[in-house]
C-alpha cells in the first residue's frame, strides 16, 4: 500500500475519537502516527540492509510484535492506575493493525511471526513494468487506495464543517 495508510489511519482514529468526549485531537494524532509507524523500517531497508530483505518481513511489520507492546503498555497502565492512557493505546494498536491489514492486500504480511511463517497476501500484483512503482499504481488495487483517500477527505471536510458550526 502506497498512499492510503495515513487516510485509513485517520478514518479509524476518527471513529474511535467519536466515541470519546475529550482528547479528540490527541487520539487522532496518535492514530495517524501509528498508521504509518511500521514503514519506518524502510530506513533500515535502504540504509542498513541494502534492500536484501523485503521490509514487510521486518519485526515492525509483525502484528504480534505490536500486540505484545500494546499488551505491555496496557498492563503498565493498569499497575500504575493510569487509565487515561488506554484509549491512546487502543487507537495506536488499531492504527498499527490496520496498517498490516492494508499491507496484506498486495504484499506478504507474516501475521503469526515469530511462531509461524503463515503469511497473507490477498492480491498478487504482477511485475509488468521496469519501474516497480508503476506495477502498483497501474493495478486495480490502487483504485481502492484512491477510494480510501477520497473517503478520508470527505469525512475530514464534514468534521471541519461540524466543528465550525458548533
Ligand atoms: Zn507497511
């Protein structure tokens, strides 16, 4: 997935934030960051690994890694009685898992690593063009990305209009 992670993260965070009375901006900010955080491993891919391993195989693209961190953060919040942080943990985990779900669309995501090599790749994008980016942009799955972007823009504009009138 190329361009839809951030708008999809916005839509998910907006949905979670709409169930809360306060902290809307903070929840959306956390959701937006989480929705693109796994792709920070592209730095490792280009700068350290010299493009030897598909970046979707790195630990930052393992759903169980993020679930473990969220579980740990939730446990710490429970031990220290800091319940205010739990909606942020929830929105972050939703953004992270949404990232992996969207990546599973046209790339291999190892949902059960490190315990299993099971991976999900809903649609195989054929390599038809020399520059690999065209393979994705000129594939029908890119229309899904555009639809997510358009939906996010519509929701954002509607929210802005609602806040302007209240
Ligand atoms: Zn990714």
